[in-house]
C-alpha cells in the first residue's frame, strides 16, 4: 500500500500534470474561439448589446448558450425563432405579449438599445455551439397535420409573417404557442376572426394571445389571408402525426 | 477550546446561519413565483431573488469555511491566532460588502454573470478581505509549532479559491470567452479547491471524532484530493461542450468529469471506514452524524446526480434545464452546507462549554433538514426530467411546458418548508448554546470530557 509520502507525490504530481494539460488546451481554445464564434462579426453594436444584457442581468431569468436561470426561455436562437419585429414589440411591453403568464420586467429600452440587444442575440445565434440547442428529435412525430401547401406561405401579409408566426403555424411553419391556423376558416367566421384579433382578452379573458395594436385594414388583410387558405387545398399528403407501429417495408 | 482566539469562529458561524436564513427566504420568493404567486415582482423580480439566493449561499459558505479555519488552524498549529482584531475586522467587512451587494441587486446594479453578479468595485473589496484572511491564517501557521497535512490542505484550498476568483474579474467582448473564464471560478471552485477545503475539515473532524491515527487519515486525504484534481481540472470541459469552444472538450470533459464521482465516492467510503475503525466513542455523536452525512450526501448530490447529466450526449438535452437546478441543490447542500454545519455541531459545545450534543432537537435538525432537501431535489428532478422530455425532445413551447410542471413546484415548496423547519431547529440549538465562554476548556479526546460549568 501507498505510504503517506507517496500519496503526497500522487497529489502534487497529478495536480501539476493535469493543470498543465488544462492550460495548454485553454491556450488552444483561445486560438480557435475567434473562428468558432465568428469574431469578425462581433461589432461594436454587438458589444453594446452584451453590456445591456449584463447590466440588467438577463441571465438571472433566461439561459444563453444554455447558461443562466431556468425561469424564462433559452435565447440563443430567439432571433431565428421569433424574428426581430416580434422581439421589439415584445420588449416594449412583455406583460402584454404574454398576458396573465410569467412576468418579465418592462425595461423601457430605446429603439437603439433594442437594436443593440437584437444584434447581440443575432451574433450569439451564429456561434458554433456544436449542435446546441438540438432540434427536438421527436418534434416531427408530433406536428399537427399541415393541410396547407407551402406555396401559400409566400402570400402571407407582412404582419402575419413577422409577428403572428412567432406563436401560430401555417403549413407546418411557425410557433407552437397557439393553435395551427391552416383550418381556422372552418372554425370561425370572418367577423369573429376580426373581432378576436382586435381584442382577444375581451372575448376570452385569460387567453395567452396578446392584443397587438394595428389598424383595422391590417386585421382584415390577415383574416382574408386565412380565409383564402380554404381555396388552396394541400398538394402534399398530410403529415402523419405518429409513426406507424409497423413499418410497411417489413412486409415487402 | 484550547486557545482563546478560537472564539472568533463563533461569530463567523453565527453570521453564516443568519445569511443562510436569508437565503432560504429568497428561495421561497422564487419558489412561489414559479407557482404563479409573483406579487413581489415589481420590487424583487426573479433575477434579483435568484442573484440574492445564490450569492448568499456562497457568502455564508465562505463565512463558514473561514470560521472553521479560525477554529482548526490555531489547534493544528498549536498557538493563538496571529491577530484576533484582524479576524473581526475581516468578518465585519465581509458582511458589509455582502449587504451592499444585495442592496445593489435590488436596484438593478450588477455584473449580470451567473454566480458572479457582485458589481466590479465590490470584487476588489472581496479580494482585499480574503487576502486579510489568508494573511491571518498564514501567519498563524508560519509561527506555529506544528505543520500538519490537514492544515496544509485546508490552507491550499483557501489560497487557490482566492486565486481562482481573479479570472472572473476580466472584462471581454466575446460571450464565449466570458463564459470560458467564468467557469474557472465556478467549476474550479466547487469541483476543485472547495473539495480541498471540505476534505481538510472532514479530515480534522474524523481525527477528533473517531480517534483514528492521524497518519492513516491524512494519507487518505492526499489520495482523495489527488483524485479530485486529476478528474476535476480537465472535468471543467463539461461546461465547454456547447458554449462555442472547440469540439475536443466533448471528449476531454466527458471522460474526466465522469471520473469526478470517484473522489466523492472515495470520500464517503473513507469517512465511513474511519468511523467504523475508530474504537473509542466520542460523546459528540451528532457532529459525527453530520460529518458522515456530509460524506454520503456529497456523493449522492455531486457524484451521482452530477454523473447523471455530465455525458455530452445527455447534457445536450439537459443543459440549462431544471435538471441542473436539481443537481445544484443537493450538491451544494451535501458537500458544502453539511460540512459547515458539521463543523458547527462539533465546535459549538467546545466554544460555549455547553454539551447540547445528545439532544432530540439535534437529531431532529439533522434528519428533518436532510429529508426536506432530498424531497426538494426529488421534486426538481421530476420537474426537470419532464421539462427535458416535453421541451427538449418533443419541442413544445417553453411556457407551455412550465405550466405543465407547475405542480411539482408545489411539492418542492412543501419539502422546502420541511427543510426550513430542520434548519430552524439547528439555529434554535445554536442559540441555546449561548455565547462563547472563556471558561470553556479543551475537551481533549484522550482525557475525560472536561467542559466548563
Ligand atoms: C460539490 C460539488 C458540486 C457542486 C456544488 C455542483 C454544483 C453545480 C451547479 C450550481 C451547477 C450549475 C452551474 C451553472 O449552470 O452555472 C452545476 C452544473 C453542472 N454540474 Fe455540478 N456540482 C458539483 C459537482 C459535480 C460533479 C462531481 C459532476 C459530474 C460528475 C457535476 C456535473 C455537472 C454538470 C454536467 C453541470 C452542467 C449542467 C448544465 O449543462 O446545465 N457536478 N453543478
Ligand atoms: C427553502 C429552500 C429553498 C428554495 C425554495 C429554493 C429554491 C430555488 C429556486 C426556485 C431556484 C432557481 C431555479 C431557477 O433558475 O429557476 C434556486 C436556485 C439555486 N439554489 Fe435554492 N432553494 C432553497 C434552498 C437552497 C439551499 C439550502 C441551497 C444550497 C445548499 C440552494 C442552492 C441553490 C443553487 C446552487 C441554485 C442555482 C442552481 C442552478 O443554477 O442550477 N438553495 N433555488
Ligand atoms: Fe462542473
């Protein structure tokens, strides 16, 4: 068995050796990180966004690169997920965007500050995170049936494409907070839809859908687009919601 | 108590318990916010509560470590503390810095980097403070009659902890680089040098409480802290998987962090074996219970639950979810909170001269707080695994999933209430011990128990 002095050699030697390896790998990491993080795109604006991120301790509720707190969503891919217009609208009044839900502080950022934050988050979204966050492996199995041909996506009104899709999907493209809208024309009339968008809270207190200010023409434009989906039957077969238990190929 | 200057430890311990109580209050604020009761949002938003909760944790543990060192080092070095005045000055300034930091968090003033939220100017004060502490302890050791392995390991742990605070104070533009060095503080503290501190204190307690030969205990101490560094230094890689660092960290971090539980397992086996081997029974059974409890729970919380999400294939989905919070709670509790409480349970009767070690309240405090903490961990585990399945694997929206798991936080709050009752009992017992007394005599293991009054 080891004597005490041998044990001490093991401790000191091991610590020295592994510290040296660790330092060497750290030096190499510092060499590689500029490329992995696209440091050339790290503009002054991005840095200003990072300072805003730190000065308000956003990490105290959110995660970024999976680091931070678990009270609010992961933000590495938020610009890709929600889009800049939605994020700006959201920052103006977070409570309004998620009525009755978990609260975020209303910071009252200026337009410049909002642009800085978005620049920072966009840069973060471009960092090579070795595949994080992974695409949810089971998502495709659970997608609601998309009955709309993808060609229709081109005809989406601007406001629908930039704001509504953050929560709703059409043709399988969009968020999963609210229901898919491919077949909403079957459930609601034109008037009902226009009234609903004008004031979701008024019609159904407690709903997660925010009241988004827009002129009535924009609302009509959106509703007409959704009604128009009825005239364009799906070209592709509906996506299977679940994987068949038996693979047909097994019988060939 | 052999040396009068050991008495400063009492005030460090009392402060630590005060800060722990406050930490729990902020834990409840967050727990309630998670079940929709966020009435304090305007004044104490979640990020304020969280920074306060985790910073209080770190400060009370540091306070406890310092108190332990002030108790252990004079005895190991066989002389009075170098400067009692400096020790008190250092305690008071540490508390003042802590209070200022917490006030800042309520005013939206901070650095906004997880665990290192303290505003930069205060960082410098922390550094000065810790230097004063190290000087005091260092001089005591230097001038002392003995140099034991136990005190050496403890001192090295404290010294490296101070040095590793520095990389957290660099300002950089690149978020990845920022994160890279943040882990030099956070990871290399809890999975490196703090383990030396824990090992040193545990070693001291085992020598005192079991009567096993110092040579044997200290030899194992070297082997275990050797294992800690062997695995833990490169184990830092488990935080570098997905932050923009090179890909080889997936292998390096995966392999070496998977070895980390060995050090904790070693610690648990060694503590249990020494307790079994120790022939003579020390009357302070509850201090031994806390010491062995610490060795076992640190393995469960840090070793076992750390292992549960440390492999990159698993971490890809658990990274940044409540699974991490589950592990964080039991690891900090088992390894660091329990070692500080063990030290208090051992030192208090000696400092005050009151032998309140065999009471029902003492056992009640141990079991209730531990069962409560295990319950909290269980609730967080269920919430975390559900979150991973629904959000990370099925792709449901974050807030929808949070609603789904809300009930588990009701469970967590119930367990937290139980935990709080246990801590309450511990504090009550602490107060009943009274103030340190000059008449409290050294209760030497060799001789009869000779406690004052
Ligand atoms: C006493 C020792 C330990 C303590 C106090 C501790 C505490 C923590 C804390 C607080 C975090 C969250 C850090 C953050 O996200 O900022 C964390 C993360 C982590 N810990 Fe530990 N830990 C300990 C030991 C271990 C060990 C031994 C392992 C591995 C075997 C481990 C594996 C991990 C992993 C993989 C993460 C990252 C989780 C993620 O990706 O979100 N920990 N630990
Ligand atoms: C009544 C008791 C407690 C309650 C209700 C509580 C609750 C919480 C909550 C809700 C969080 C935030 C998780 C999130 O980001 O969503 C948290 C974080 C944390 N708490 Fe506690 N806590 C309590 C006691 C403790 C104790 C005693 C310790 C240490 C021994 C502790 C250590 C931590 C740590 C290390 C974190 C950060 C975890 C991470 O980032 O992964 N807590 N706590
Ligand atoms: Fe770690």
